[in-house]
């Protein structure tokens, strides 16, 4: 079945450093959503990308959808301790809007 | 206060017992979902429902059962047939068109001893 891989699996940065997580698929994605899950919490929707080459920004977060719609990235500029958590990409598929989640990237930020 | 409510937050059960996890939403969403999350891993779809009295198996439905008698409610039963039931269970809901972001409940952490 469809596999959506994310790299890296884990990253530890100092506050103020940048961070990027990549989401890769072996097949063309119809769209990509990004979620953030704080430690012990539940996933919270961040954004959805639909168009080839699409770029969206939310304050310090920049989301990109690849030209071939097989990959996506989330870049955080100047990380803060509030950015700690696991970031998941997910494809929304089918008429039932099922989500196929990536493996996630856990971000740890220290002072 | 709109949202999805899962209960209980923590649940302990003995091996061989069935257990039912509750999920209620007041967002008026047609679609509801159950996901399982194991430590350090992504979410895997167990069951989903687009409409009352109808539901479909997800990727890992074996050992689980669901019902959808009301739009607001989508309980999940973890049966004794589930080989490794200890996990974090997340319920979600969404509309089925447009930007179909999923809204998640707080989750139930099930431990089977």
C-alpha cells in the first residue's frame, strides 16, 4: 500500500536554529496535510497543500509541495521551545477523506 | 464548547477482556475515524465511517469492531482477538469535502496487562 516516509526520524536543535522535515512518497500525492503533535497530546492540523510547487507560510513555518507532487517539506526558521513535538505529513485520500500518515519527525529544542 | 471527546484518558484491562473506547463529537461532522498510535510511530487507520449506520475497515481492523448508530458517536471495541492491544487510540472527525482537516480527540491510552 501507499507509504509516506519522513526524514529525519528525530532531530535535536538549539533554540534559534532552523529545522526542516521532509516527506517522500513513491507515488503521486493528491494533496498533503501537516500536523503537529505535542508530547502526550493529539495531532493538530497545521496546513493543507494541493497544487504542484505550492508554497505556504505561517509565521516562522514554511510548507512546500514538490513540483512532481511526490514530496513535501516543512521548514521552521529560528526554532523556539514551543516548537517541540512530532510533525506528521499526511495524504488525504478518497471520498471518505481518510488520512495516510507519514512516519513523523520528532523535534527537540533546547536552550 | 465544540470538539471531540474521548473517554477515558487512561484505561487498564486484563488480557482476554473486551474493552470499549468512547468517542463523541459535536462538530456536526459526517466522517469519523479511529487511529492507533504506537510509541515513536505514525498513526494507522483502524476503522472509519462516512455516515450513520455505515463504516469501513481501515488498514489494521483485525481484532477491532465499531458501530455508528448516531452521527455524534463512534465507539471502538478492542476485542480479545487483538494480539497487541496496548497503544494510544485517537478518534478524529472531519467533513468530507473541501479542506478536510481532521479534528482529533485527546486520545485514550490503553494498557492491557
